């Protein structure tokens, strides 16, 4: 990462998401200095995914970022979110499994995405199981509270028969 590229990447990051024209200008400069910079490619993917809802174009940027740096800590979580938003569930499942092996990555977020994936598939008991796993890797109060609220939300969506079964299992393990 050259000093010039860093300046433009951080300028783009500073402008994201509130000032997209300046963000894009700085990001294009950053990518012109280093077209294989995983962080810059990831940010471009985020713009296409989160702001423009162009998931196919975003996936191209995320894939390129992953190819440039397979150990990136940022790219997988944003790429997984893009895949889930685009309902590419099998791809998301594979990427989650891969990302969980990356040293230093936020595993609580990855397990949350795994729970969201199960929820999207209608497997509420599995979603609750993955949220429990996410809680074990949660190291701040905000994330823990978010996961607890999400657990209550999933339970509210469960049919009564499954909810009783889930509550019974929870009591047995305590």
C-alpha cells in the first residue's frame, strides 16, 4: 500500500456513505494507483451492494478483492451480506465456512450471518443454534444485546409447535 493510495483510500472511506461523489472520486484515484488493492475493491463492492443495489456488479468487485487478498478481514463480511441480499444462499454458506477459518475475523458477525441464512431458509431452530454460537464470540455489549433481540425476533416467527420444542431443549441444556 503506497502512501498516495492510502490517502485516497482513506479519503474515500471517510466520505462513505454520506458523500458518494467525493467517495467515488477518491476511490477511483486509489484504484488507479493500485487496481489490485483489496480494501479499495471491497469498498467499491459495498457501494454497488449497499447504495445502488446492483448485486451482480458488487459481486464482481468482491470476488476480485478476495482474489487479490484471500486473508482480508473486511471483504468476507460485506461479500456475505451482498450474497444474502441477492439470495445467493449456497454461495453465502460456502463463504461463511471459508471466512470462519480466517484468523482474526469477527466470528460473531459470521455466525450471525449463518443464523440469518438459516432463517431465510425457514430453519428457525438452526438459526437459534447459530445465534447461540455468535453469542460465544461476541465481545461487546452492543453485539450481545443485538443477538438477544434477534433471538426473540426469530422465536416470534416460529410456529408454536417448534417454539415449545425449542424452549424444552433450552431447559434441558441448562
